[in-house]
């Protein structure tokens, strides 16, 4: 995979939406910290980094009115948001990114209990890098101010992750995340 192409895609994200740009960089940072804690090899860490940086690239197809909405999304708007993972996977597939990165992006909103999207994958059927990105993505989203709510404290976000371990998130990933946080090794 060409690093220049990945940087170009990150540039597109930066131009599209400042929040998504900062969020993507944070998700990559937390994902890599988790990956190292889980002793992933360098190739997997590299794939994880690119998948995390580009996990929201599909949001380029979501209208600003939906991305920045301050009230609850309608069912149709939520469907458009949910499609960003498929659109993102298709974008990087067309650019000849490797399969690990493609599936990492496609499945970062799958839930450990099978109730996520787009394919309703469950447990270890969800690619490992998607499970890592899911935790990092949720954590950063919670500690960030959004148009529809104030930011959570880091402690509150960690509590939410713990509460959703086994349902939304892989419990082993959350255990590693909590350990990083408690040991003051999570760079926020």
C-alpha cells in the first residue's frame, strides 16, 4: 500500500470536517496504544494504523446537515450515517488497500453481541482490528464535545466502555484499554 495515497485520503478527511479529522487521528493513536498492549506484530499495527485513520472516510458521502445535527437523527438519517462504514470500505478497496484495512473499516461498528452494523457480525467473527477501532472510536467520541452533547470525562467514558463490554465491545479489548488508562499509559 502506498503511504502517499493514505496521506491523501487523510487530507480529504481533514478538508471535509475538522472534528472527523481530529477524531480519526485520536482513534489511530488509541488503537495503536491498544494494539501494542495486545502485542500485535508490526504488520498488523501498520494495518491497524491505516484502518483507524481512515475508519470514517465514508463520511465524505454524508451531508453536513446530518453530520452536524444537534437533535436526534431520523431513521433515514441514521441509515445514511450507518452506510459510512460500507462506503469507506468501498473507497479504500477501489484504491487497492489490503483486505485487512478494508474489513477493519467496514466492521468498526459491529457489536460483540451481533447487534451492530453493517453485517451483524458477532464475537471473534469481527476482525480484531475492527474490535480495537470500535473501542478507540467510542472512547474518543465520548470524550469529545459534539453538536448534540457535552464531552464526557475520561473516567466516565472508561466506565461506559466497561458497562458495554460483552455487548458492544470485546471484553478483552476493554480490559486492555482499562489497564492502559489505570496505569496512566493511555496518551489522551
